[in-house]
């Protein structure tokens, strides 16, 4: 079998597999969730507040900067 024919058959086969994968790919649909009393959903009240005040970590930005500087190649 010639190389051109083999390449063509491979290309047709690959496109067929890609078409089947695209047809089988199921994306989530857009739908409205109802607030019916369901056991599977955990609804939070609108006025829920955190009981403990969260303090920002001031060292996080410095840590991220140091990590990005460490990834650079040494020149």
C-alpha cells in the first residue's frame, strides 16, 4: 500500500473518531434550579455571616513573588 493512501486512510479514521467523540460529548444544559425542599441541596440563608473574622495573609504576596522569581532561568 502506498504511503499516501495509508496517510489518507489514517486521516479519515482520525476524523471519524473525532466526529464520534464530538457527538458523544455531553455538555451541561442551561436550566433553572428550583428551591423545592430537596435533600440534595444545602441552602444557606441570605444573612449568613462568618463567625470568625478572616485575617488576610500578608506573606502570601511575598511568597508568590519569590516563587515566580525562583522559576526564572539564571542568567
